[in-house]
């Protein structure tokens, strides 16, 4: 059986795509330009996706808008209908879903060491391709006068050595340092990009925030008498859960932006991925989608949704 060639009828898709509203923007952006026929970077996954053959997608909270856009564009349906199809379980839980066959493809952030151990124990090999980038950002209350920290200061705060804001140029106030759960995507980024083997300080249970939106809210409600700090991924904070009472810190005076994350000038940057099992058949819808999201057309969709790109 010959390998299927992706056939996406552009004129049929543009109306649906034009109705897509990228997260955090007041009005739809222009639909991404399609690659010219014959281009070497044109999407080769050509396939007519239907609701019956569309692979089950799982992923991270911050990739929900991208998953919505994929369903909307490839199925030619309104964004509101696509949103109803999205059921994500969070970074590490999504990998578990792929391992156990409950999902067929992931759009997801980096796995924790525990996930990698699980795949090894189950004898499963994952195939991963970078499709975008995000940054780990640090949030403070808008009343906090501190605007920039160094990586060393962050390690000192989160290892428990620095406990007062006056030690890093702020007010004389005890630091409330929120953390994320061990198996969250942002905690994996924190361990790999910031702490780099330095143990996190043991903390009270109430300072470990399970939901990404709850962490933003927790930082926002503390006033100047109880200044707090937390970490999250840039896309979620800047486009999905914006809060006027929260400010993002610069790191070594470099502010987190889509541009500084794309070009790597912001120091805490990590790719996010399309992931399938390595034994996924060559002509299956999941592998077709996996190939397509890496193509020029797929990368245009990633940009359209406001993510920094991996290339």
C-alpha cells in the first residue's frame, strides 16, 4: 500500500481557520500562508482527516490552544467545536496516556525523569520532534519592586538560602516561594534549567500549587506585606492566564518575550514536542499528523497561535 499523501484543500480550510482566535488576542490573526506546491518544505502528510480517523491528541495545559487549532484546521470545523474535542491531562499524565494506548499523539512539554523511567520499564520507545519553544518565567506581585534576578539568586531563593527580599534588592519581607508538583512540566523545566541538581527547599504543602492558573492567582493576591514568587511557562502566563496584578521578572536583565525565547537570549528556554510511539505505523493518521506539524504548514500554525518556534 502506497504511503498516503496529505491532501488539505486550502480553500475549504481558510474559513475555518479564519474563525480561530489565538489565545490572548482580541481578534483573529491572518491565517498562516500555505507553502507553495512543489516546495521541498511543503507538508508531505497529505491526508483527509475526519472525526472518525482523527488521532486522539493529549498534551500539556499550555498546548491546549495549539491542539484546538490542529483540530479546527485539519477537520475544517469552527474553533468552538474544536475546543470541545480537546481533553488534555497535563504533561506527565499525557505521556502515561501514550504509553498505555489512551492517546495516539502528544503535543507536549518535556517529560520528567519518572516518565522516561516508565517508558524504559515498559519497553516502549518514544519518537519526539521539537515543534516549538517556551520559557520558564518567574512571577512576582505587581507591588514587588524587584524587576530582575540572576540565575544564582533564583537558585538561592528556591534552595532556601535566601529568605528575604532585601537580600536581592527588594523590601524587607519574607519571600513566599511557590513551587509546582514534581511531575508537572514547569517543575521539570525548573529542575533542568534553573536548579541543575541543587535540591529545592522543602516547603509547606500550601506553597506547592497543583494547577497552573492557581499559581498565577496565588501570586496575584499577595500584597506588598507578603511578597511571593512563583514560576510557570511563558505562553500560559502571557496568553492564556493574563493577570494585571502579576509581573514577569527579567533574568540577567533579559525580559521574557516570544522573540527572546525564540532566539535563545532569554536564559530559561526549552523545546516542546510532538510525540508518538516509535512503533506507530507509517501510514497511520497519528504519524501523518506527526509529520505534518513539523512541516512548513504545521510550523505556520504554531506561529499563528503565538508560540515561539523551535527553528
